[in-house]
C-alpha cells in the first residue's frame, strides 16, 4: 500500500490470537487461513475465486525464528517445532500455483533472521529453490 498498489486479495496464515487481531484490524478484507499445516487447496481456491483477475501473486513468508536465531540459548535449527514450519513452503507454493493458474505470475519473498547458522541458511536456500 505504501507503493500505491492495492492488493486484489490478501491471504494470511496465523494462529497466534494477538497476531490474528492485528492482521484483521489492519487488513479487514484479508482472508485468514489459520494454521499453515492445515491449509487446503479447496480453502485457497475458494479465497482466490474472490479475485479471478489476479495476474501477479507475491507470496511473502517466513517461518517462526525462535529455533534458528543466534539469540536463542536453545537453538534447535530448522528441525525445531516452530522453525520447521519452513518445510510447509513447497506445499503452499504448489497450492498457490495450482489455484492461481498459469495466467498468474508467482513470485516469493522469504524473511527471517540474519543470525541463523550457515546450515539453516542452506536449508532455507534449498526450500526457496
């Protein structure tokens, strides 16, 4: 919105009640998809049907950082219970590609902490292709 671009559709996945409240207050027309591990193709297709004219999709994502941050005294890496959600990315990418169709260009931006280990960064790079 700061760039003057009004999204045709805004989908988000979140389970933390406070974060959901912020998202729904900031983006009242956004579609809450809930738990990332439970998102289905049918659910996304229903949401995408609200904006069939979409030609470009920006998929912005990032797994929780608690397990990969260098600030954690108990760093578990991308195999930790929270940061392992990164591994949902290929499944969600596939759902988006199938539901958006070939006419829609899909681009991705992944964010996370700079203090992750080299091995965790390598995993992120593999997931991002």
